[in-house]
């Protein structure tokens, strides 16, 4: 049917039936052409033309699964990431909490053994697979945990400063004093270096923000507590330098954390809570405040014997004023640590209630290490204000924290057996954000 144009004989006003008729003829014509074309495209040139692609894909997938199931430990070492140093961070933190008792010796020695194992394993990974070293620095997630190695080194030195002086001579104090400055330099370089690489290689949105962004500042945050312990055992002249350096670096770490706190709160206000799988990392926000409290109070106590003669006219008065200011200012920061702790605990209610936290990751050690800072700061506040109730609170928190440590370690061993970690595309070195880590052919099949 053809519509007669206006002005010609026989023209009439078009009706709805005319439009339906035209559309009907067009649809029949299109269906006819489609059936002819589809007939040619559906007829296979060979019996394998229909099933060839699917069967090839299925065979490749099954081959890849069989090859992955046969991965040897040598190949699993490829996925031994920097996050394994969170295990030594947590163990050293437990030793820090328990340094006044005999149990500390066990955790102290265990932490040294685990630290050596971590160093050997990560070195073996980079030796066997050299390309993974650069990839670990450029990976958007794994590079955030590179400072964990520096933090682990710092916790080992902190434990030595707590345990060693009563068992050895002055040579250990002098050695640890030198290592303190090495650790301080490494902490500053690691913190600035990781942040500089982050800001130079990738752009982030507020929806991607997690408290793990604070993690590169963690090496600076344990300098203060270490300085506080060390200032009580080395000579007054060395103690003064250590306190000044410790206050400076602790202030840098805490102020950087405070700025990231602002982004973290803004992210929570605009994007709600993080995904269930990343919520263990929310406890990272507890650490900066906790370590700062322990560090400030410890260094203020050490200043009583470390301030030089004629310091600000009267060194004893200056030390007393410093201790008073440090104690009362620490109350605010200690309260902030508890605030973030309860926020982090509350965010996990839906996870445990619905059973969403089923797959283990090494970030689960965030349940331990940042909270060791909360416990040590609680003891520091209790000592500073001579509060029996606050000291009792620290004593109650300690066994709970130890039980959590045993639980996370047990889940880590289970995850290794079940191939949830140390496995391709299962750890922090997996492909994400457009980044693809270098891999062997057996992992790309």
C-alpha cells in the first residue's frame, strides 16, 4: 500500500488503519529478509561450527582449573604479599601489651621468628619472580601494605627495648639507640614514598576511600611509643634527642592521620559503610590515636630524667608541666580512639548477623594490631591518672585481644589450606582498578 500525496486525485485524510497496514507490511518484509539471512547464518559449515567455540572455551577453562589445582608451593610463594607482615605487627603488638609479664617472652620470641620467616618468604618471592617487586609497589592495594614491613621492624625494636635491658648489658641500649634512628628514617621514607607513589600513579574517588589509606602513616605512629620506652633506659643525653625526634615524627604521623580521618568521615557520610569484605580495615582508624596516647605519655615520663640542665630555666618544673599537659591532652585522643573502636565494632553487626564475613584475608589482623594500641593507651592513661578502674579496663581487654589473635591465626592457617590466600587472584595482588599483575601462562589459561 502506498499513501497518495496531498493534492493528487484520490487523496484522503490518513486514518489509523492506514498506518497499521503500512507497519504490518514493513514488518512482514523485514521478517522475511531476516528469516533468509538468519537461515544462512544458522546453517553451520561443519558440525563443529555451532559447538566449537563453546567447547573450546569449556576445555580451556577446565584446563586452567586443573593447572591451578596443581600449583606447587614454589608457585604459591608468588602470592606472598606485603600484607603478611600484618601478622608480625599483630604479634609484636601483643608482646607490647604483655611486656610486664612472663607471657611476653613467648610472644616476643615468636614475633622475631615470624618476622624472619616473612623476610625470607618475601625475599624468595622477589628472587623467584623479579617482576613482582615492581608490581607490588605499583599495585593499588598491595602497595598500601608495604609499610607493614617497616612497622614490623619497629615493633621488634620496641620489644627489644622493653625486654632486653633487664637481661643484657649497656651494649644493647647503645645498639637499639642507633637502630631507633634507622627505624625513624625508614618510617619517614616509607610513609612519604608510598603516598607519593599513590598520588603519582592513580586517581581516587571518595567512594573508594577506606581507613587503610591511613596505613602508610603507621610506621611514624610507633616511633613515639618506642621513644618513650627507650628514653627510660639510655643515657639522659641520648634520651633527650630521642624524645625530640619521637615527638616530631609522632606528630607528623598523627596529623597526617587526622587529615585522612576527615576524608574517612566524609566518605561515611556520603557513601555509607564500606563493603563487608573491607570492614575489618575500619579498625585501622583506632591505631593512630592509641599509639599517640601511649607515645606522648611515655615520652613525657622519660623527659623527667632527660631534659638538660637549665632547660627553660627549670628543667624539673618544665618536665612536670610537660607531663601534666601530655596527660590531659591524651584524654581527648584516648576518647577518640574508643569512639572509632565502637564505630568499627558496630559496623560489623550486620556482617556477623548475616554471615557475610566468610572469606579470610590478611587484613583481618586489623582486628588485633590497632587494638593493641587501644589497650596500651588505656594502661598509659590509667598510670598517668592513677586510676584503678581504667587499669582494670585494660586488664579485661587484654585476654580478649589475645583470644582474637589466636582466632585470626587459626583462620589464616585454614585459609591457606582452603586456598583462600597464597593463590592466584585471591590475595591483595589480584587484578583490580585496571591494574593487571604479571603472571605465568598457567595462571592466565
